C-alpha cells in the first residue's frame, strides 16, 4: 500500500472507502487523462497507452475490493495509481525494447516569438530533450518523468517507485545533472558541426 505520511485525507479515497462502486467512476474521471499520458510516455504508442491505463484501473478496482475501509482511506491514491500504471507497463513490455517517447505536450506558449522557424526550433529542442530523457537509465528516466512531466511531488515519486525518499532525491539530482551534461555536450557538438 502506498501512503505518504502527513498528507491530508483524500476526498476520493474517503468516498471509495464509503462506496467503492458508486465512487470509482469519479476516480477514473479524475485520473484517466493523467494515467494515459504517463502510460504514453512509458510505451510510446497510443494503443498501448490506452491498454495500460485501462488495465491499471481494472487492477486498482480489484485491489480496492479486497481492502477494508480504513486501508482505502489511508491510500495516497494518486501515487498508488501511478505505481499500478508503472507496474502494468513494466509487466506488459518486459523484455521488449523501449520506444522513443516524445515530450511534445510541454507548453512553450510563453515564448513571445511565434514565427514558424522559432516553433520548429522549439519542436527540435523538445525532441532532443525527449531523446536525452529516453536514453537515461530507467531509474533516472522514471523519476524525471514522474516529477517534471507528470508533476508529482518528490514524496509521491518515491512512493510510486517504492524507494526511500533519499534515493529518489539522489536519482532526480543525478538525472538532472546527466541531462545538463548531455545538453551541454549536444550544444558543443552542434557548434563544432557549424
């Protein structure tokens, strides 16, 4: 069970504890887009992401059926659902080569220049960053995606990955440094090629 100490009670977890069948649809509505997006980043294919997200909800529902109301109330629901999704994706694609996953959904709308060349440059930079993230070791990649793409708190990332908080912080720090070094190297190579 995933729980995060000191967190305020989750109204959805409370509703599930009172009435699983009547409340589960609200959980699906709340998390379906997030879990699909996360699954898409893990799998790289919309069809696979749909299957993973659906399977995650089915597994969550079945697990909740076996939990008592107190256990359901104590769930850190968001982290728990992400953990299930990560496990489903891992199990589904165990042994298969990972696919490049674009991070195209990142919003670059705060850029004042909306010229086609500037948009193309931003797309290329996002694609380059996505490639660098995809090349990270899985322990770093999962932490980076959960924290900076999915927006989970560090404590939630640790719960999803079933790691001590210090390990998660360390992996995030190392991943950011590895990305920073890779970006610098990429820029150096580009300047040399020019």
